């Protein structure tokens, strides 16, 4: 009885032997048996090739066009419905576009107003500094008392 | 390699472009070429279900673009090229799908092969597939075409658009890597 280890070694030797032979150009030519040997561990459903060509043939018999052999997915919706859906989606896109634009326009206006008020405040502070002219506020007040 | 009768294939070309004969000629084309194309795809994808999907996609593409066949290469080489491109595209899509998970696509292929009803390899054959999967994708393609397909370098060159010398070198390196993997992991 062949042990599992012996079987393993036999398979290994077969593979290594075939690998070695495959390096020799002449040894590989017309070596049908060796080619089949490599396929042994891959199997197939019974009559796979017959059923495969039948499947394709049936699709072809249904009509010699792309749809018949499944190249293009059939659209289950009717043409008027597809047009209506296209128009509705275009309208929805337009509404989305303008509402987004309006929102950002309003936001920008609010920001501009804030900037303007900050600038006005800064101008007022600048004017006060200019008016004071760098003098100590107490001195100014003291000078002011002279005219009371 | 189970190369279909070239003369029969060449005779199909005018029939494939005729409106009335197209369907029947295509059916004939599928019957003549499905076996080698299937094994070519299967050797890359390992799992029967995936190979079946890609084989269908290949023939759908052939049906759609047979009018563009210019006859620069043989019809079978052209089919092989389409099958190869479809296989590589499928693998790229699967790899993209698995980027969110930490599982390596090659590891996933190996575990799916193990679970596949249509695989009955033993421990050594599993290790052999593991060794093949550690090769870079293009080198794996070259290896499979030569090892499983028993294909001539000349035809491989037409399919891959790579020089025969480069293919021989690539195959040689692949064999050495696999041999080393098998011996080291004993």
C-alpha cells in the first residue's frame, strides 16, 4: 500500500521532472500527455463544454444582436418614462444648483456686512488715536481744566 | 497544447462576418476553441466558476469585435489574446475588490481553489499552486502557457507581444523559483 508520504514524494518528483523537461524546447513539443498530466487535479462538471456552447448558442439563436447575447443590459423602463425621469433629474439638479448658489450668496453678504462694521470700528479707533496724538490722557484732561 | 485545426478556423473568418452565417460560424468557433481557452483561463484563475465567467466574457467580446479582426495574426492567437486580457482584467477587478480587506488576493485564490468542488489536488499539488502563485502575474502567465498549455515560444510571443528571448528567460526564472520553493518548504 502506498503511504501518504510516498504519494507526496512521487507527485513532487513528477512535478520536478516535468519542470526540468519543460526547460528543454524540444522535449515539450507534441507532448500532449504531459500537458494533460498538468491538468489532472482540476476537474470539470460533466459535459461542461457541451453545456457551455449550448448556453452561448441559445443566446445567439434568440437574435443576432448585442442584446440577444447579453452584451447590453436591457433597460426595463419604457422610453417615455425614461425621458420623464431624465427631465425630472435635470430639473432637480437645476434646483439644487440655484438653491446652493443663493445660500452662498446670502452667507457672503452677511460676512461682508460684518467686515464693514469691524472696519468702521477700526476707523473710529484710529481717529481717536489721531485726535489724542499720543499725549497722555491725564495731561489732556489737565489742560482741559485750564479752560473751565 | 490542444491547438484547434488552423485551417478550419481560418475557413470560419469570412462566415463570421456575414450576417446570415455569423451565428452558425460563431457556434462552430466556440466548439473548436473553448477547450484550450478554458484551460488557459483556468490555469490562471484556478477556480472553475471564475474560469467559466471569464470564458463567457471572452466569447461575448469576440462576438462583438469579430468585425475588427484584421488577420494580422491567426484567429486562434487573437482569441487567446482576448482571453488573456479578459483574465488579467478579471484579476485586477478582484484585487481592487479586495483592497478593503487585509486578505491577499493570491491567498484568497488558493483558499477558494481548496474549497472548489472541481479541484481534487493533494497536498503536493496545493504546494505547487502556492509556488506558482508567488510568481509575479505576467511571469505566472508565461509559466502557465508553457507548462500547462505546452505552447511554443513563438506563439507566446505573438500573444504577449514580448520577444521570444525574454519569454525564455522569464520561464527559466519562474521554473527555478518554483523548484526552490518546493525544495525549501519540504
